[in-house]
């Protein structure tokens, strides 16, 4: 493991840009970007368009390591090039930004109030391929709908088991058990989730390093104690459907937690914007998210 990169992630200032929209989320991301479904007629054309969007973001002069520590990308993006370099190499060599790869294969149907991750039958191949492309870490997402103790414990157990496999294959995993921000029992779900994470951290070998990516909590600083564990490289927040203004306000209440926003980062960006407009709106979004992450 590259200690220089690990130090950059553990102590650097800024946030992680989540640019890994994939599968069923790609069409809605393109629509939000101003590209209707009728624009493309195949999956290949769809991925060409989403790559062009990501490339425009990554190549923007506003997208720099001064504000951004890492960027989460999709497998298709990892295997494409920007200015003659594979995307992960472009991020690190040209921008000094750490690349992460989203590795989950989607979610299973809801059971016990949660959606576990689908099996990843080619996990070792996928992680080793990411290493070959000089990716730093991974991200894997589960989803919690309700405060069901059995379901949440199953989510956390699955996440940590996968994280240990990823780490021993040479990458730094990001555990993401997202909680529905609209759940009526969200606070209770957070209580169960934190206890389950602490139980796993208490038995996790000290040498294993992870990031924790969690929904913004109902109570400020609720997850702060998780940063005291030496296995936790960084505690990061997902926007989870909040607007950027809402997400930034909530993030600023959680000291030491940094952003890993997707929709909240992209909400003002549009295909139709001139480069000047695009860079201006991206600058505003990055500046606001970065400010909230530094508090």
C-alpha cells in the first residue's frame, strides 16, 4: 500500500467527489445534466455521454487537489482515457487526486428493512484490475430503509467482510451503508448502525484501513467517535438526496466529517452551459462543499 497516498487521504483537506453514477442511475443523471433519453439509442451511447460529462468535470480547471482529495469513478470510466491517460492515472498524475472505484453490483430486493449488496463473483479479478489501473480505493453501497436490527447487522457484517477482502487484495475500501433520509425511524436506524459498526471495529485488525461513508446523521457529531479508531482513515458523508444547501448545512454540524457528494455536487451543471458557465457553477459547488468539509 502506498503510504504517501494513505497519508494524503487521512490528513489532507478537502472532500471526495462521487462520480460513480451507474446502471439504473445513469439515465436520470443524464436527464439532470440536460440530456434526454431520446438522445441515445444504446447502452454504449449512454456510457459515451456519461463519460463526456465526467471528463468535462475532471478536466475543469476548478477540479483541483486544493479542494478535492479523491474521486469515485465507475468501472467504465476507469477503463477510458483522458488526454492519453487512463482516468485513474489522469486523476493522480495530473490532478494529485486519489481515484476510487465503485465495485458493488447493485442491491438485492429489500428484506428485513434493508437491501444487501448482490454477490460480486469476480471480486478478486475486479480489485486486481483496479490495482493495475492504479486505483487507490474502492466503494461499496448498501441501503437501509428502516430501523430493523437484524437487517442492519446483516448490512454491516457484509460490508466489513467485503472490506477485509478488498484491503488484503491491496486497496483501501470505503464502507457505505446508506440510510434513507426520509425514513421515519432514521434516528433509530442510526443508533443501531453505529453500535453495529463499533462492534465490527472492535474486532477488526489494526492494520486494516477503511473509510466510512455514512448518511448525514439526525444528531450533529453523532458518528464522531468512529474517527477515534485507528482503522478508520476518514469519515465521509453522502448527500443522500439532500440539496447542496441542505447537505452543506448538515455537514458543517459534523466536525471532522468530510463530504463525498454526488447529486449535491452536480445539481447546477448542464450540458447546455458554456465552458465559462460550467466552470463557474462547478467552482461555486466545490467551494461550498469544501468549506463545509473543513469545519
